[in-house]
C-alpha cells in the first residue's frame, strides 16, 4: 500500500479560481469562483477556504498557493497558514499545471511536461507560458521555453494581438516596418508608439507565453486586432484552421515538420512566414492551418527530444492552450507515434480552473518526501 500523503489545502489561481483540499489522495473541490479581479470572487474564495478547512478529517499540513505575491489567493493562503501555524508554500504556475495531471492519473514516476498557456509568474520573475518541464514527485526543473516576445505596454498587449505581431516583427529585425504595417489598422500614433516601446524595451517586459504567440499569429494575419475576452484571438485562429481542414483535409503524420529548438523553441520563422503570407482567397484559413501544423509538430519534436534525453516515457499536457483541439490532437498523435504515453486532465480543466489540485499535490509530495526541509516555495532546480 502506498504511504498516505499529508493533507494540503490549495488556494488556486487568479483566473477561474477554485480551491482544493487534497486529503488521503483525494481532491475535494470548492465551487468555481471566477477571476479574482472581481471582489465577489474574493469573498467566495475566503468562504470556500474556511469550508474546506472545516471538512478536513485530518490536520492540514500546509497551505499551497501561486508564486505571485500580489494575488489575493496568495495573500489569503499566507494569512490562513499563519492562523493555523502551518507553512504557506508557493508552487510555480506551470509546475502546478503538470502536477495536476500527475495527481489525477496517480503518477509516481518522472514525466516530461508541456505547459502551454497565457501567463504564470516564473521563478525568475518573468511571465512564463510556453514551458518544457521535467517533473517528479517532490522535484521539478525547467528544461526549456518558447522564444520570448515583448509585451508592449505590459498587460494591454494581451488584449491587443496586433501588439504581439509587432513584437514578433521587432524580434525578427523588422521593427522599422511596424508603423507602416499597422497605421491603417490602429492609427499612426499607436503604431509609432508601440514600435518605439519595443525598440527601447520601455514598459515591454518579455514573456514566453504560448497564448501570446497565438495572438501574434492572429495579429499578423489580421484575424484579430483587439480582443474583448480571453483567448478570443486564439479561438478565431483555430476556427479558421478548422475551416481549411474541413475543406482540404488534414495532412498525415508521415512528414515531420522541423522547428528549431533545444532549450528554447524558436517560433520566429513561423511568424516570418505569416507576415509575408500571400494574399488570396482563404488566405487566413490556409495560413492558420499551416501555423497549427507547424506549432504542433515543433512542440512534439521538442518534447520527444526531452523524453529521450531524460529517459522518460510519459508526457503530460497542461495549460489552457490545450483547450485547442487541433493542437492537442496533433501533438498527442505525434508523441504517441514515437511510443510515448500522453496524459492530460480528464476530470478537471487543463486550464487554471484545475490548478489548485496541482498546487496541493506538489506540496503534499514535498512534505512527504522531505518533511524536514520545507521552504516558502517549490523552487525550480
């Protein structure tokens, strides 16, 4: 019989927040609270943490939370831990995504994790979101990440895909063309300002986010200039690709698409092609389909190489970008064709709604395996 893991209460993510009590290897979930930018969601999280704590049969050994110190969920976790006299332990966002898959499937062996989403604070203080990880119970390390793009204007760039396309142009050495390309779309002043921000790095922090690469692709093709809700551009891009595949069929796995990558997967050539995609009927649909194929095959080859290097035979897929059915299916098939076991969440969301399970499981494993060396966070090795 496997040793019993300690009981851990996790406060969850900022977006799509839900809390989770992990006890005796079983997850007990709170209701979904929504985004913690809403005061009512914060009130609901507070109530849920107290309710889950009251439901625990055995004493809670720790409170798990995200690494971001400014999140309401982090602050409440720290306050609750202090009240109980137990440690509050931060878990890096993408580690938690992969840990959630491992917890659901009862894994005890190391895995390679592809964690792809919009954003999560990294251990280096940078906004991560396109991560290749090695994860084992009580341990993890970052093996690689996507080529970073700059967020011109910070968070506003996540709402305006044209800014991400401009960031791709800048990293391709084509920053001088930003104003010409986007003046008609967003106005000369906005285009000029963003070009200058990207050139100087002013208020333009880097991110490795897969979601922002989807935005860049959508902005390059004109599929989306501004988005009113999360993942709107990525969903539009997937819909365009589906239209193309419905009309023309999806290529087989017989040919292997090569995208350069070792510790850093370089997606710049994909954006270079999209920026110069020829005009014509179904232009956006064909380009969107091509982007999905190239991205999926590149990610799969990246994970295959990591699995070979680490002698691991399981790949876990986590993060909100795996809500994209086209991407998920092709990555999965490509990995399976190389004899790898591929796992993703089934009972919980692959996005932030399922993150608390990964937080709780990761901390429970750390306490179980190294009870005498608890720290404030599960740092990347």
